[in-house]
């Protein structure tokens, strides 16, 4: 009976060591998620219109993602957040155009779009990737 208890204790120690090593791997391994090569606005919208921006990227994971977008003025005096969006896109390299409806209250001026993407790569870790578009103009709304 004593030998059985010793084997059980050794097995628990070995199992717990493997678990700690695996947990460390999940927490610090540099998972490759996304590379963005360019992000540029295709049009110059007026307030209340749709902004089209094109992103050239390579995605390396099928992990669930949440995209947070914020319209920021170049002089950093204005910041307009948009609702978060859950996305599911396939892996691979692509160029895609994305529409974004602007609010009617956006003042005319020079802006850029700040995009923050959160990847849930495993149960213990999220990886954030941030990029921004080149500056573009929002034109004055017609009355």
C-alpha cells in the first residue's frame, strides 16, 4: 500500500510539472496572428456617408477576433469610437474593402482610422494587434 501512495504522489508531481510547462507555453509562445501591409481610405466621404477603406493583410490564425475601430482627427482633438465587431475570416493573404458608416455629426477635417484587433488564441490568452489607415479627409456635409 505504501508503494502505491508513493507512485501516486510521483505521478501527480510529474503531471503538475507538465501542466505548468504547458500553461507557460500557452501564455508566452509568440503566436503569429496577423500582418497588415497597408490600410488606406478609398474615398473621401461626407458626414453620414459610408467610408470605404482597403486593407492588405495576411492572417495566420482561425482564432475568434473582435475588431475595435476609432475615427481620430490628425490633430488628436477628436475621437469617435464605433461599436465592436466580431469577425470570422479565413486564413491567408488578401486585399479587402471594408465599409464603415460615418455618423451625421462628424465634423469636416483630416482623420485616420485606428483599428485594434483582439485575437482569443486560447483559453488563457488574448493577443492585440493595432494599425491605422493613412490620413484621409471627411468632407463638409451638404445642407
